[in-house]
């Protein structure tokens, strides 16, 4: 088995585990924010915080040991557009509320038989592909070119290095402070401490992010046939998966496509084995329109932000990239706007 085949197989396994864990635990940033802001239940948001802490600690350990060069990822490029990252995050966050979940959650729910998620996945994929390479791409590229800047300090450790600290110490200090704060936030909640399933979900998802870096950055580090250094992310991979399903003879499998397939398969298998599989649909045409509109915003915004609530919220943040902090700020603000305030997405009336 060559390195490319190994990476694809590992992506499938990572997706299978994520799909199973996502179904059993309800792991989702939108659900976390809704429970925290609207219902006073902070367990899911603390599971997400723990996942980020584990992902960041493990990923920075791999980078510090020289096993993975995170600088080869899309998150640590010296040139990027802060306005586009933030705007993309806003669109994605608000779209996530309209669709009642992000792209990864839609894949998980699709495996459980939720036909609404089928519409979300298809519309998201089309909108993302249009923004990457289609009709919307020229406008996105023009906006990026008009607002991008080249920075010498594109990570939090590089900012700390200006104080005279070494690169290794800067990385260790930045990661340690954030990880400690996230762990304290997570376990300060008594309900979360009494939820072993949520604790396990946070740890497993965080390790899956680090596992993705290890697979693509270390096992896939072949000088003659290298693979892109990446980890869990869902916007571009969902778009690529739809294109691969349609034109497989002209395309090749990659880590992202394998992960998307694995998430669906893992959720489907878990749903069948646990008796959770059941078909669901839309309650009204208005419900479908809102869901599809949210999916389109997620596809467009996710491409602009270089990722989603998982791709930037966990994977990008694990690199300590400055751009990821900007994109995640937009995602959180967009999600909050959709859940509270003047722009709040109103519940649909039950017929």
C-alpha cells in the first residue's frame, strides 16, 4: 500500500469514527451554542471546548516533535484577507442556524435518515463549488485580491516570539495558555463533569483532528507523491465528493472525500445498530426554503472563510493561525446573531 492509499484508508477510518461519535453525542457547534445561549444547557459547548483543547495540544505536540509541518496547511499562509475570512465566517455562522446544523452535522443526520440533511448537503456542495471554481469564484477572487495582505506574524506563537522567546517556547506557551483555559471552562460545569459521554466525545474528536494531521503530514509525506497536509474539514470535501460522485472517472480519491464518505457510513451503521434510523422530511415548503438558503450561505461562507465550524473551529484553530481566530470570530458572531437579537431566526410555526 503506497502513501496515497494509506492516507485515503485512514481518512475513511477517521470519518467512520467521527460519524459514529457525532451521532451518539450530538457533537455540533450550532447545537452547542443554541443549548448554551437559548436553553441554559452548557454541556455540548463544553464538549466542543474540550475537543478544541485536545486537538490543539496534540497537534502542537506533533508540530513540536517535527512530525508534521503545519506550515504547509492552508491555514498558515503568509498572505490572506482578514475581511474575507471574517465575512465568510459570518455567512457560515448565520447559514448554520438557518439550516439547523453545519455540514458535518448534516452528513451525520443524513446517515440517520434525515432527508432534510440530503438537501443541505447537495445545496452546500453546489454553492461551495460555485464559490471555488464557478460563477461566484471571480467575485470571491477579486474581493480577496483587493483586501489581502502579507503578514510576517501569521500565528499566535510568532506574535509571542517578538518578546524575545524562542519558537519552541512561544508555541508551548501559546498552546498551554489556551488549552488550560479551555479545559477549565469545560470542567467548571458540574453537568459536564457528570456526562462521561460528552467528555469522551470531546476527547475523541480532538484526537481525530490530530490524527488527520499525522496521517496527511507524516504518513503521507512522500517526496515523489505528496498529499496536501490537512485534517478534518467539510466544505470543500463535500463539494469534491459530489463532483467525484458525478465524474469519478476524471477525478481521484483524496483524504477529504474519503472522510466525507466515512462520516456518512459511520453514522448510518451506528443508527442501524442502535435503532436510531428513521426517515424525516420537511414540515413545509418554507422550512425547505430556509434550510436550502442556509446551506447556500454555508457553502459560500465556508469557502471564503477557508473552513467551517470544524475546519476552522477545530482544525484551523489547532494550528494557532491568526486567520483562524478571525474566521472563528465571524462564525461565532454569525451564529449568535442567528440565535439571539434583531436578526434571530424565528422558529417555524407548527401546522
